[in-house]
C-alpha cells in the first residue's frame, strides 16, 4: 500500500547506500566512524590554525577554510544517511531534499574554487617568494575566500531552484544516499537533456577549468623546484605540493565522472561509489594529509598537547 501511495506523495524516498548490499549495516557504521574522524581532524586543524601564531599565514588561512567546508560538507549528508538507516525511515520532503542539494552544491563548488586558489597560493610561494607577502596579503586572502563561498552559493542556488522545478513521476525513489542533482534529474517526467548540457557547461567552469589551472600551477611549481639549490627547500615544496595534488585528485577526479559524463553511461552504484570520495573520504583525508605530512602543523599540535596535558 505504501508503495502505491508513493506516486502521489510530494516526498522523495532515499533508497540509501547500495540498496540490496548484504552487509550494509557494517558499511554505514564504518562511514559513521569515518565521519567522526573527519569531524575531529578538521576541528583540530581549524583550532590549531586559529591559536598558533606560526600558522597565521595565507596558506593556513585558506587551509582552515578548506577544513570548514569539509566539516559542513560531510555533515550535510552522513548524519541523515545514518539516521535513515537506523530508523528505517527513508523519506525526505521536497523542501528537505532541495535544502540538502543546495548545501552539497554550495560546498562542492566552493571547494573546487578554493582548491584552485590554494594552488595559486603555492605557485606564488614557490615561484615568486620575494613578492609572496605583497601578492598574498590579508585583503587578497579574504577576497579569495569570499569568492569561493559566494561563487559556490550562487551556482548552487540557481541549479537547485531549476532542478527542483521539474515535475517528478513514479515512486520518487532516489537511488542514492543523499539528494545529489544527477540522481534527482533521473526522476523527472520531462526531457532534461537540454538542462544536462547546461550542467555540463557549469561543470566545465567549476571542475574542468579549475583542474586545468591547478595542473598548470603545479607544472610550473615542479619546474621551479627542480632548479632549487637547497635540498631542504626542494623537499619542503614537494611535500606541500604533493599533499595538495593528492587532495585535488581524490576530489575532482570522481566529480568529473559524475557531473561531466552522461548519466546513462554509469550505474547508480558507480555514482554512489564515486560520490563517497568527494563527500566522505576527502573530508576525512584532508586534515590527515595536511597534518601528517606537514612539520609546522605537527609542531603546533605538539605544543598544544604539551600546553594542555602538561601544564607547568
């Protein structure tokens, strides 16, 4: 009876993570553990950057914004998924689905732009170090952050409103664990091919162009690094840049497949697998990659632990 009524209800049904998978409970609670690791790691990184004066630099200011984005990004999907699985209730209202889509698109777009600007910061630091304090002054850093957040929010607002204006038919079952735009479009009664072309154009602006700019920045950086006389400076530059490239690959790579290839060319299971990378794994790995491979962050962590655990 509930399945028959689904056609007439305004609510959507989130089928959850890999419907039919035998050990789904284990997978969901593994993701919950991942969520708490991400929550802890990003919160600690933001705290360290805020309290340690040695980390009050443009690179760490941008990194703190990346951690903030990751905190909100992973929190926009994982808690809802875990609650739905635990209670066995998979409904989400049309408004709730639109709100979740808005936040996911905002944070996803903001992170794409911020990663690009972070690569520019590293390019200036390595290739033009004498002018770095002038180019990357506090005003410029603030503008970078505002552009990232505002660009992501504006794009998200337009795309969310337009996506949710389509009529939806059938049981409104979303084959996903959150309201991601490509999964929603598959439920539309109307032909969405024209709008999917618009999505492709927007994805070029928010994914492909940033990815290309990041690659160009790091090619220039590695050319400069190879000509350095100081092994210590070369090793530090390589460590910092390789961390950033790891994050970029894990984040933008899957996004290119999900948003820039026809939806009919990949299955819902593939979409879910790829979206796990940029919504769950990347927010968890970012603080680990930047902290474990960064001596300045490790030193700040040691000082904070000594100050709080061993008061003199």
